[in-house]
C-alpha cells in the first residue's frame, strides 16, 4: 500500500515520464523485494505535529529527492493517521532521469 501511495504521488508531482520507477514490479506483485524500498524514519526524525488535534486521521505525503553519489533518487515520506501520532514511512520511489536538472 505504501509503495502505491508513494508512486501515485510521484506521478502527480512529476508526470508519468518524469522519473524512472523502482516500484512498478513490486506494485504488480511480481517482485517481493519491497523491504529495500520501504522503511520507517527513526522517531527522532518524525515530522512535528504542528498543533494538529487527535481527530485529524489524515495522511501526509511529501515527495522529494535524495542525492546518493551520482544518482538522484525520488523519495516519499508518508505519515498515516498523522493526528494520532502515526509513524512516518520512507519509500524509495525511483530515480530522476539523467537528463533531469539537479
């Protein structure tokens, strides 16, 4: 589910041709190696609640990039049930194309 949410947000932000997806085979159920792409952010790095009350059970999704060596990875941080203190998950969504500006 987290892979699907992150992938959809990247498509919304960058377009279908805006990145090289890393999750397509996982989403289709053809690759079970999801653990290298989906994980939790340590509690010390969780985003602040910013005064949200406990009745807000929405989802917060941020899409950004992370440079590792010469590669620009697209990442998504997903917080489910943000108003209830849900954990934040980090998903490696894919890579920016080599032709993309950095």
